[in-house]
């Protein structure tokens, strides 16, 4: 397929990643995350209410919303005014589960809702993994603000979470696929991990080709190395 | 947690599974699949049209719809009239991808759409894995009917696909979780495989607890043994 | 038109009718009703709440929902996600009124809601009359369960209700039309009656041909004889 | 109940009825119908198109829409922006069937759609029967206009259609119920007839009380006398 | 363009305007306003509730809804069942702001909601200006009724509000455009004023042609003279 | 009210304005516009299709969409999934009209659609005026790209368009209101002008207080001086 990757990356290399904090004045916490040409604006808002089913639990809740700006894609994507797309809901459910995995919802200071909005400004593959990685930074900052204003005693995030994609393209395993790679991938896998090297989510799809256990093991190992880099960048961003 | 499983099953045992074909007179193919108390009615319909984006490709398409009857759950579930739920769309996308993985869409006899409707009559955990397993039988029968009426030359399904769940409950790995087990599971994984022992989809979620590589390996091995049983039941059902 | 009816029935004969109870583990009461090839799954659920307008009345309420599985018809019927069809709402209003006519809503044990879901598995004409007939059985069983658990003192159903269609096809009056007959009928009438031989609903439509009083009288007489058979089958089903 | 009816009408008397034609400049045909304090604006529009399923039939189609102005009721009725009500759809289906019963859709001059909009300005019981009665006048005038402009050879309406309600209130049969009577009625029946004294639709509901055959016969006879008055008023209105 | 206006009006003349009160029995206040062939039925309803955001303010609120009957236009306009049109919402927001400008919402007798429904029966240009002018009369009458029933101490309307359009058509400034003029206008302006000669809203659009300050001044002057006539007609209507 | 404005601006001073081009790789043209703390991302996309009503005209069309990111406001704003808000539609209609006023739609190279998406990243008053001002830059760049790729002969924009708000706050006229000023304004006016000093749109609202002609003249004069500054910044941005 490609003798080399479009951007001359090594197969096991992630794209240049930046995590820019505090980019939205009105959000409690925010982070503009870039995985190469994929740019996602993550904004965490905290409100003193919870969904109906969570009432009288004494616990908080963390949820996420995901959307793409129409011009984020090379062919304009219509807004989801006439019914949410399954893909968008699937991604926002994934982001929410990932954050809740590292959050002590009993430590949010009561029945409090954090919503992390992930709006894709520019899409070039990996929008869900960039969203999770940036959402953690936005959530961390929002909870710090919350803690500093006396609303909770400690930051309810007890760990980090980050995500990366890995796939097989033309028979070769590649880390952190961009759009052109992703659209040709035989296997596409998204992996979410914490800082202890444990899995939080694994979503592997072989729509073009099924895959054996050995390939799976290679993909997970490759993903783990990428996620370790992302976790370090997160720590640097929030000065942990 | 449980000294024994509610139904006295071994940890690595699947529930009693039945695949009853030809249960809906008006569907091209149909299968009532039961995984214990989880009952799903799968109906495959073939229409001579494809979605707009597929036109002029010469290829067919396979899609799925998933819904729960309101009284399929112990607390009545409202119908999705006011907007589809993300969960339902996520499941129907999974069913569709699984079937397409074993279907030669160039052999469907032109621009032809197969829709497999999976309607849950009774829910007791594992509705998505039962749906995939039953959907394959309904699709197989519908394509046989299609082939016999001269619409295509051979059955476009070139392989089988089946699915099972595996999870960790109270620190113990269990196969094919029922609802009570599923609602307490620390880790929940759905695995879709073909008859060559290859993975088509892996969706593992550690919402309650992250998990390491060794646990993942055990879960996948347990899933594979369950799926082999399901594939044999499918072959018996369609007399392959 | 037909020298004989498709299935060799006499003009005044109903199709083979079965009423199978207890078919859904999670419903409070359920009944799979078959009028020949028309199969409807009726499930009665009781919840301890009433619609807003009924609050503080001390009375219960009985309502119904009606839907067709997509593959219940020979040409696949799309699900009603983008707006309810008038026909479906008209039918569910009819089912609800019929049940309320024989229900003492002051004896339901307070502000309690019964919803009877009628999901058509297979449609071959007469889905609304089969729904009413089966819904009564499901409701009866659900109320028995309610009574046995001490929630109400007696079964609030003080009578039976059943329904049948009658129509004119090719100038001949026929009872309990199947789909092929129904689609050619000049006159189509649905009759709902109680066990005292009284009318609860009469809905007669002469879209193809208006009709005189004599014809109406014949149709009502024919309907009554069919309904008497259905009422006997209901009593047998619930062992009254 | 009432010693006399609120407006001193005899039990078998209809309310004062007026049919005012040509009230909407932009409609092809229009009629403001008043049954006492029930006022409905009926407007017939003809467009040179038919619904998709009717294409290539060479035939026309007649349909209706029904809505209530929010202030037509004593308690303001919200507009149906968030989903059509079953009641409204049920009524507009009834109006459409009634008109089609007296219309030769092969004589409309090709694939032509008539839509009759029935908008209730003021509701005081009997809005559906007033709508049908007025809709016929609007449709007649629109078809006359169509004929005069050479679009069809003769008026496709080959007969008249009108409708009235009859009900039992406090044990007494009353014709043409107003809102106060209707809301207390034990039995409520709407009857649609043509000028030959034949029935087109009978919709009788005994939500409060079932009824026997003798009562039904009395109601139908009372309805027929009312409809004869309405048919005469229609003829006078269009100068037939 | 036109040597004379279609209806021989002078350029600075408004159409014949009538304001007919009390036309809807069930509305608290109502007014059928006619600006030539533009007819709008305005109905004011008062309910003892306010929108959620207004609760616990002790203040009332005034809002409006605007819709066109399908047959009000020469080409039938579909009802807004599948999503509100931006134009309708823009107009109803304008009507609401205009009325609130002359209403003391602290004098409505508590947390009380007035809704003014403006339903266009016949559209011939200027439906929004007719709506505002008629809505004031309906609101005035509804508040009088409210005051007389002791719900508030004085009529909360402390002034009048009326509106007119002015536009440039073929280079000529014209007052109160009808539909044919409006559809050819290079500039279209709607002006809302009170009885002190002050502006409440100015909405000028030069979609076909931008305009200079001198033209603007002429248009506003022309509008003011028209509005003075309307204000006098309002006073006559309500006998102020 | 304020002795000085929050940010020490003079009453007639606009906020610091920047127009950053080319910020979205996948859009045909884009501009991140900042009016102080109000940030709007404007993206122009060109597609070779037009709306249905524009077909066979040989002309192009220009439209706009406007939305706010949920976290753009200090209190999170829900996404418009359950029905568009009137305010959003009103603003996007205004943006579209403004651009069309300076665009020769016959010079777009055929039946071609430009959509300018204006997504508010951060809202601090004046989002609609910033959107118009930035949308012109995005549209200009997209048309330049279109022209350079040979799709049209010249840039169809034959002039510039920019917009500013002006209002009365505490009796003082202020230019380019920020959110705190806007929320207290007695009068709020948005003015859209071209580079010839002509008005394209004037939308003045005196919800808190009506205003006389002298005030209007002052506001328009103040707006014009602000718009001249914006037009100069646009020219600098696109190097005209």
C-alpha cells in the first residue's frame, strides 16, 4: 500500500499531539486537542443537577456530547437537527464511560452533573480517541476549579484515561490512523487505557477482514505504547 | 458473590440455546432465537433497492434494525417514538457489520437490500449476542429463498458469524451472562467470531473495573469456546 | 368473486382462533392471540402512576399501544420512528376504549396505569379485532396477578370484551376477513361487543360502496355470532 | 339530566346550520360551516400532483387535513408541532374517506390531488360532522372551478355526503350534541350518509355504556333525519 | 413599474383596515383584522401559569404564536408539523416583543401568561403588521375581561402598538404593500410604533438593493403616517 | 450606569477585532472572527447543487447556518436537537440575506450552493454581527478558491458587507455592546452596511424602551463609523 505513511511517520508513531488548556472563557474547563490534523474542542461544564434517575443518590454523574462542525470534513456534514446519528451517540457514550471509569462520583460534592462537550473542528481520523484524551484534560481542569471554589474536597478524578486507534492497512499494523489510512483499514481498533496499563475499553472491528489472536495481541501492544505517550502529555499539560 | 450461578450453570457454560426457523410467514427468512430467557425474533427481508449512497455500485447492502418490545423488560420500556436511543442504534450497527463481514455483497444479485429486524420479545441479558446469532440464520434462509427464486446464483453468505458475552462478576469470569449477572458485572465483553476462529468484533468495557491483559486473554478464550457451540447449533439449524 | 373462501371457510365462520397465555416472562399478563395467520402478542403491564391529567382522581387508567413488526407484512413496513401513523393511533385508541368499557377503574387499587401493548407479529387481516380479543386476556391475567399480590381487592374487569370484522366482498357478506378479502372489500366493519350481547364499538366504512340498513343489520347479526365464539374461547383460556 | 336542552332544542333537532361559500380568496373552493357555535373553515385546494404511491395510476386522489386553532376551545389547545395527535389524524382520515366515497377519482382530469383543510375556528361539539358537511361544499365549489377552467369534463362528485352526531345523554337520545352534552354522553355516534339514505360511515362508541340493537336502530333513524336536513342545506348552498 | 397601484391606492395610502372584535366565543379576547385582502384572526388567551424561567418572579409574561392556514396562500402552504419554519418563529417573536413593550407585566395580577395566537386566514402581504395591529386589540379586550373578573386591578396595557410595512417598488416608495408589490420590492421595511410616535421595532431589509439615509428617512416618515391611522382605528375599535 | 465601559472603551469604540483566515483545512474558505471575547468560526463550503426550488434557474444560491457551541455561554446552552430555536433561524436568515446582497448569484459558475456555517465558540454579545463580518471573509476566500480552480470567472462577491450593534444602556448610546451591556440595553440595534455607506439591514428593537427619530439617527451614525472600521479590517485580511 504505502511504502511510507503519508506523513512519513513510523508505523508505531503517533501524530504530533498538543493539548491546549483554557481556550474557552465560559467553560469551567476546556482543552483544544490536536492529533495531527484532527482538532477537537473539549469543554467541561459543571451544573448543580443530575438526571432524573440519579436523583436522591447523593452521587454526581459524568456525561459527554459529541458533534462534528459541518465543515470539519472535506465533504460538508449536515447538522443532526433531524435526529441524532447512531455514530455520534455511540461515540459520546464511549467518552462518558471512559471518564466515569476514573472518576469517584461520590466525591463530586453532591448531585452534580459534569458534561464534556467534544466538538470536532477538523476531522482527519481518530476523532473519538482525541476526544477522550482531551476530555480528560478539560474535566481535570473543571474539577480543579470546582475544588478551588470549595464545591468538593478533592479532584474526583483518581486516575488518567487516554485513547488511541490502531489498525491494519494493506496488511501492515499502524498506530493512530489518519483519515486516509482509516478509510482503507481492514481492521480498526480503538483502545482506552488508564495509567496503570489497564484496559478500560477495547473496540475492535474487522469489517473488511477478521483477525486472529496474534494480530490482536500486536495491536494491543502497539496501542499501549501510544497511550503511554498520551498520558505523559496529559500530565505535562495539567502540571501533575 | 454467587456460590453457584442462578441457574446452576458452570462458569464456562452457555445457556440453553434454540434457533427456530421459519416462524414468520411474511418474512423472506426468520428465526426465533432463545438464549435461555432472552428471546429475539429475527426477520430478514430482501428488497430490490439500495440506500442512495450505494446506488450505481452494482452491489447489495445488508443492514439491521434492533428494538425491544415494551414488555420485554421487567420494568416496561417506552417505545422509541421520540428519538432513537443511542444503545439501540449502537446494537443495530454492530449486527449489520457482523453480517456484512461474512457476506459477499457482489453476489446478492445486484442492488439489493437485506434488512434484518431483530425484535426482542423477552430480555434477560445478551440480547445483542442472541440477535447476531439468530440474524445469521434468518439471513441464511432469506438468501436461500432468494437463490431458489433465481435472484442470485449462490448464497452470498460465505461463512458463519455468531456472538457471545463474557464478563467478570464478583471477580469470577462467567460466560453468557444473564440479566442479573450482567447488571452486577465489573467487566462486560461482547465477542463476535466467524467459523475460522477469527475475531470480527471485540467490545470490552470495564465501566466498573479496568482489566489487564491476562484477564482479557481468559475472556477471549472463554468466548471462543461458547461461540464454537453456537456455530454448531447454527449449522444444525440450517442443515449445513 | 370467490366461489369459496380461500381457506374453504363458510361465509359466517371465523378463522381458527387460539389464545395462548403467559408467553412473556416479564409482562404482568400476556397473550399470544392468533386469528388464522394473524398473530398478535398482547402484553399487559401495570405501573403505579397515572397520566398527569388523571392525578388526584383516586382512579386508575387503562391504555393501549399498537405497532406492527416490520416483517409482519409481506412488503416490509418501516418502523414509526419519524412520526406515528394515524392508523396505529386510531387502533390503539380503539383498544383502550374497549377495555375501559369493561373495567372498573375505581377498583384498580388506586392511581395505577395498565398499558396493554399489542405488537403484531404477523398480519393477515383483522389485527385490530385480534388485538382487542387478546388484550382482554392479557389484561385479565395481569389484574389477577395484581389482585393476588394484594394490590386490589377484586379483578377490576367486570365483564368481557371481544371483537370481530365483517365485510362485503364481491356482494357477499363474510365474517372475519383475512387480508386478501379485506383488501377487496366494498364494506368493512369492526364490531366490539360485551358478553351481554351489547355493542361497545361499531366502526363501519363503506369506502368502496355505501350500504343500506338491511345490510347493516345482517352484518351486525353475523358479527354477534362470531363474537360469541370468541367470548367462549376467552372464558376457556382464563378458566372462568 | 337536562329537563330541556341547553338551547331549548328538541331532542331530534339539529342546531342552526349555515354554509357560507367563497370565504377564502386564495382557496379553489371554501366554505365556513357553522353548526351552532361550532365553526369550521373548510378550504379545498387542487394541485397537479398525487402522492407517490398513486403515481402512474391515471387517477386523482382526495385527502383532508384537520386542525383546531388553539383558541377554538375554552381551555387553549396547544398546536401539534411536537407530533400529530391521534384524534386529529383519525378525524382527517374520516373526512377523506367520506369525500372519496362520492367522488369519481377517474374524472378529476388526471393525477390531481384535492386537499380539503378543515380548520376549527370555534369548537362546541360535532367538529368532525361539521367538517364533513362543509368539506363537501368546499370540494364541490373547487371542482366546479376546475371544470370551468377546462381541467376536467364534469364535476367528479357524483353525490352528496353529510354527517351528524347522535348520542345518549342521561338516558335520552339527542341529535347533534353540543360540547356540554357530548362530554356527558354515555354513547356517542357519528354517522355519515349520502343522499340515497345509505350509510358511508358509522362510528358508534359506548365508552360510558354499551348499547343494544334497539338503541342503535333509534340512533341511526334519528341521525338519518338530521342528515336529510343537512343535505338539503348543501343543495341550497351550491344551488343544485 | 405600475403607473398606478393595483388597487388605485395613492403611494402613501394604507389599504382599507377593519378590526372586528369578539369573533371567537372561547377566546378571552379576539380580533379579526383585515388589511385589504390580508385577514388575520388574533386570539388572546390568559392562563394562570408562566414559563419555567419566569417562575417565582411575581411577574406575568406575554407571548405570541403565528401560523398560516394552508389555504391562506394562492399556492397551498404545508402545515409546520415537521419542524417550525424560521419565518414563523421570527414573526411570532416580533409580535411578542411589540406587545410586551406596551405592557406592564407586573400589573397582570401575578404569574399569568397571555398567549396571542395570530392565524392568517388569507395572506396578501403584510401579515405580520396586520397581526401586531390586531393582536393589540385582542390583548386589550382579554385584559379588560381579566380586569372585570377581578384578576388584575387595571388593564396592564399602558399604551398602544401598531405596525405597517413600507417598501420601494420599481424605485417608488409605497406604504402597506400587498403581496404583488411585496414580491417585487427592492427594499422592504416593517415599522412598529407606539402612540407617542416612538419606534418599537424597525426591520428594514434591502435584499434586492441597499439604501441610503435619505431613503430611510422617507420610509420612516411614510410609515409613521400609516401607523397613526391604525392607532386611531384601534382606539375606535375598543372605544377608548 | 457605568462611569466607564467595563473594558474602558470609549462609547463609540468597537472592541479589538481580528479576522484570521484559513483556519479550517477542510472548508473551502474559513475565518475565525473575534470581536473582543466573542469568537465565531465561519466556514464557507461550496457544493455543486442547489435547493429544489432553485433548480433549472442557472443561478447559484448562498445560505448560512448559525449555532452556538454548548459551552460558548456562561450557563451551558443545550444543543438544538429537539427543534431549532427561533433565534438561531432568525440569525442565519439574516446572515444569508446580507451575503446575497453583495453576491452576483449568476456569476457563481452555475447551480452552485455556498453554505456559510457560523459556529459560536465563545459568546460575549454581538455574535450575529461578528458572524456577518467573518462570514464575508470566509465567503470571499471560498469564492477565490472556486475561481482559481476554474469553476467561475470572477469572484461573485461584488462588494463587502459588515455589521455592528449599537444600543442604549442606562441612557447612553454605546457601540458594539458586549454581553453585560447587551443584557441591560434599553434599545438594541443591529446594522448591516456595504462599503458605499448604504444600509442592507436595520433591525432595531426597543424592548425596554421605545425611541424617537433623533436617537435613531444617532445610532445609525455611530453604527456607520464602526462598520467603516470593520470594512477596512476585512480588506486588510483578504489583501484587497
